[in-house]
C-alpha cells in the first residue's frame, strides 16, 4: 500500500468549519490539539463546564440538526482566543475568554439560525474535555483521531452518481492511495503516518450531518442511507488512538503495519 496524507484538519468549535493544518503534532493517548475544544450547548443540554461529562451530539448545535451552519466560516486564534465568524458579507470577531464575548457569539449564532431567544445556546469549553461525537463511548475515544480515505469517498460518489467532497466527513486526516473501503478492515491493526503510530479502534458510523452540502448549507444527498443500500452498513472512515507521538505533514506516507 502506498497511501499518503492529503490533508490535515482541526475543528476548534464543534459543528463549525475546519482549520487546514500545515502540520499536526500528536501525543500518546491525546487527540488533535484544539480539536472540538468548544461547543455550542443547547439551552436544555445539561452540560456543566465545572463537571464536564460527555453528552450526545444532539445536545449541541451541530450540522445534523442545523445544516445552515455550513454557511458559517469560522476562524479561531488559539493564542488570543478570538473567534471570527463570517457569513456572506458579514464578519464578526468575538473574544471568547470572557462572558461578554461568549454571549455575543451565542446571540449571533442564534439569530443566524432563527432560534427563539429562550433557546439561545451557550458557548462552552472545559479543557481537556473535547466535544467529539464519540466522547460518549469512552475517555480514550474522546481523544480519538478520525481518518477518511479519499479513495473510498470517490468510489462511493461514483456508485451513487454524485461528486462528494471528503470534507463532508469532517476527518482530522484525509489520505489517499489505499484501496477503497479497505480501511474498514483495519480495526485492531496499527498504521504509521509520518512519525506517528496509530491503532485503528473503530469504524465511523455516519449521521445526517453528511447529508449537508457544505457550499449551499442544504441537505442534498442521503449519505448514510446510500452507504447502507450499497454496502449493508453506514460506516465511512475510521477512528484511531495515538500509540506513538510525533509529527505528521501533508504528503507523509500512510503505512499499514
């Protein structure tokens, strides 16, 4: 297998857009630094930042429920903790270190999505807690790294007659060069990616978030249903845990051990 890394991505705020990374440094038993460090908790989520516990993604503002989130372009500065949201010609920057900034960005989001005032979400964080979808499985899975095989996405798109952007699947590492769908058989095995060794621990079951066209903010393709129709399951992508830390760069080889 001569696979290689095509792209590296971090999602600082659950449900919002990705940051492209020039490099990714991973440590043993830790996830992507800064990934899903923030989330917009729904008004009735029950999340307590002083006693953080994993909650289902339905308790947060996410693409699966609010496809228009795809129209917001987000940039987060980890040094200043300024969060910038861009929608069409409107650009707003919020200092999320304080209550005023967090309230401001929550109001902006609620107005854009058309939430009633009583249902305004709250921007929450509780480091080292991460708001990953699989945090509900275990603490180890909270820090799992997600991988997407671009060749699988392309093959699936050909099957269903629809060009599909791998970004729909919101992976941390996108790679190519492995046979389509072969990664689903890697569970329990290890791979080397650049300097890093990862153990593949779980398939990624897809949800309605993948139905959303990231350019239009509209649902245009029943991705989970179509995967199930053609393959008898709704899995696309894999989760891995870090067994040897190091640095990953775009273009690095992905090698199955």
